[in-house]
């Protein structure tokens, strides 16, 4: 059930980006914010990595950002390819689906937070719901600003 919910919202993000040019996808919400649809795709690819921080695979390293440049999922778009970044998003989603297919117990410990608290699959699902709810709301507003399109 949770996986179906996530798939719907993963698809929603991509629908918000459909039919727009690379320049439109890089259009910022408003200065000084660097929030863009392209940046949201990159950010959510990073967030999908939460499912993969399990004992078998270990932590997924950052894809678009670094410790020195923690906002590059949003900020480093000048030379970024939306096609490549959507492909990365889709790969990360497939990895997440593989992980959740293998791991059904919501109390499975998938990692440890910086404070030493166990991170369970339940925690990951909860935070994924929060991330997609928040950022698909952002995507809806960004798309409306770009071309007036609203809705699902």
C-alpha cells in the first residue's frame, strides 16, 4: 500500500515536469530561492537513496551534492541535463522498489542517525511521505508560475 502511494507521487513529480523546456525546468520560484522543478527531480533522486541505506548495500553516496556544496542538487544546474537527471531519478526509484520488495518489516533497522538513533523502514516511509507531499506542492506552484498549469 505504501509503495503504491509513493509511486503515484513519484509519477506526479514527473508529470509536473512534462512538456517543459530545460530553461523552464530551471526557472526559479523567486529570488533569492534556487527552488526549481529540475532541482526537485535531483533532490528527490537523493531522497530515494534513504531506502538504500541498508546493511547489504551500505550508505548511498550523494549524487548531486557534497559536504562542501550541500545544496548542489538545487544550485548546480547550469551544466546539468534534465534527461540525465530524470534517468538518475528513475534508477534511484527502481533501487528503492527493489529494497522495499526485499524488506517488508517496517521495524527493520536500515541505519543509524547522526545522533545514534535507529532509522527504521517505518521512519523512512514516513519521511518519504513528508518529502513527496512537500515537494509536489512546490512543484505544483512552480508549474503554475511557469505556464499556468494546475492540478494533479
